[in-house]
C-alpha cells in the first residue's frame, strides 16, 4: 500500500540525451529538469490517464482511465471482470501516462509502479473524496458519467488500485525546447 503522508522526495535527473541540451537552439542552453512538485501539480490536474498493463500471455493492454493523485500515489479503478483487473491480478506492474498532444508546449508524464488493491475502508473513503473533489459533477451529479462510482468502490463492485511511483518520467516542451526528466523513488 502507498505510504500514508509520503514525504520521500525522488532523485531528479535531466537526461540530456533526450533534451534540447544536445540539440542546441535558442533557449536550449538553459534547459533544466522539471521539479517533482510541478509534476505532481500536473498529476493532480490531469483528467484522463492511460493505464498500460500486461496480459498473462505477454501482450500489452492500454486503456484510458480517470485517476486521482492522493497522498503520494495515483488511484484508479476498474470492474473486477475487466481486462485491466485480470492483468493486474497476474502482474501488478503497470504504467500510467498523461499529457497533451502539442509538439510545442506541455508536459507529458509517465508513472511506473505496482498497482496494489485498496482494501482499507478509511483510505477508500479518502480516495472517494479525492475523486469527488477532482471530478465534481461527473461523479456527484445523477447526470454525471461516473455517478455512483463511490458506492461501487464501497460495495467492492469495482477494484480501486493505488500506484505509488517507483520511477516517473517527464517530457517537457516549451516552444521547441525539450526536456526529459527522470524521477527515481
């Protein structure tokens, strides 16, 4: 389970092989690693993530999910009979990815870790509150696309997974200046 109140700060490293530092252009000389605090802000704000899991036969499975960053981990859910749940029961390693589609600006994030089922009722309530705060009417309104998800979590109809980052990557773009940051936990 993720560490409650996680205060561990990752080591942060700019990888010049994939940053503008090796491909000089205006502004490239000043490229720096993205701070983890900025990456966390992006994780908190991102609405859609792509979760990548591995099927028992080794094939990859990628699908979009909603997720909430809470207390040092990303939380997402899936139905017990969905492919994601089956894959994670076999191999808990997964990757959550989020970002934008612009070539000139933005920050794409990749979080690698192990998906661990949330079974503690108190933590589950915290995760439900984080989902409601983040997604608002999408969850709280009867017309919302995910209305009732909190009750599905409580009843165990859906499995909630916590992914504390083991390694994370940030791919920044700022008007043609690129950075590749690696965070190790």
